[in-house]
C-alpha cells in the first residue's frame, strides 16, 4: 500500500507530454498516480480492465486513453503480469528518510515477477544513486530478496567465453551507459516473452555489440524486424537474445527487409506495441510498415485494420 497522499507538481500543466494527452488520458494518468494501491516506488499490480471498471469506463475508452499514456512514455505496463509503473514517480515523491526506503522492501515483494519488475528495480536503483549516502546504504537491504540481484536463466545456455572483468566480479564500466533494460523490455513486448536483462549471456552479447558501436535503436530494429518475420512460424523459437544478438547474426538482422505478411491479431498487436516503443526512441520509420497501415486505417474503427497485401 502506498502513502495516504501523493505529490503532483502544478508544473504538470506545463509538461509537453501531459498536455498532449486527451482529457481522458489526463484523467486516467492522474487516477493512476493517486491510486490507493500505488506503492511508494510508483508501481503496482494493475490490469487495464480493472482500472476501467474502477472508474466505470468502457474498456475500449480506457484502452484508447491508456495507449496515449504509454506512447508518451509516462507509464509502462506488462499486460501479461499486470504490472504498472510510472517511471518518474520518485522524482516528485522522494523518500523522506532512510527508513522510508527500507519500507520499499515489502512493496517490492508484492509486485509480480516479470521483466518489467527488473526494469522497475533498476530504475529505482539508478534514482537512489543520486541520494545521500544514508539512503544508498539501506538500498541493498531492500533488493536483497528481489530479482535485481538474481540471475534468471530462461534456457540452459552455455557460455563459451567471458569478459575478464565479469569473471573477476568487477562490473564493466561500460555497463552504466548500456540500456539493457530497454532493449530486453522491447524484446519481451514484441515477442510476449519474459527474458531478463540481468542474465549473464544476454548482457555479454549486448555489451559486445555495443562495443562494435551499435546503439539502442539498432537493437530495437533487430527485435522488431525478426519478431515481424518469425512470430507464428517454426522459427519463433529463435526470438531470443542468444540468437538475435549473436555476432554472426546481428548485422544481417538489422538490415533485414521483412516481407509483407498477414499476422494473427494477437501478434499484430504485439508488433504494433513494439513500433510505438520505437517511436518513443526516435525511430519513426517502422521497418515492418505496420504503424503506417494502422494510422491509415484508424478512422474506420476496430476490426477494419488491414495488413499489407490484404
């Protein structure tokens, strides 16, 4: 359970992202920020349908408003695990004392395990590094039993080589600038998977490509390209970090020109969500072409969207 009250800065009305929201989007965003179940770190277990029912909105109306919020990057949501997070919450609701940070522990325990939870913990950890030493010292106690400090393996992957710094137990200084969580969050979003950005092999592969001067948008394009090509096919099992970020595959996947194909509705929605994430990071030319098609057919309403060549 979160605090009895929350701080919402009056400067929110000067915020460009907030002002881009429709009236419904603004109301839903404020409802989320003041929700009784929102924890002190700005995250809670929540489903969109549940939020809609609480304020007695039709689910379709809530979905449109919610997509506006996600598009602006003002919230992140794992639909499968029902985890909702407001990344900037702590900026306006900082802990009042180290004891307040200790109280984050029970709240974290009740958040559902998923890749987004790892992103939440990493975001909270980055925020805490800007606080005084007294706050930072209690942070390890909060996360001791949570996934940020555990390696989650989704496959029995064998590592044939290791970075010397990793083997010595010292973190690579480069890791501070590599957006591991964003890369894997997007992969999970488009593939409906549950990979963790803390897995050793995943981090090693991403780090190696980063040292070759590939950057965030390159990884997002690879995720998007290959999800569009392989989801729903006998190659779907290849949608994993071990294959996508491999030295021999990465450049080819980055330059992949996906053939137009008709997608099942669930897969199409995943790829569209991934395209929106790309747009949030400055990539407006969705390589699959689905975003343009979605916009062109948005006026007729649900059920009338068409795939390339349909």
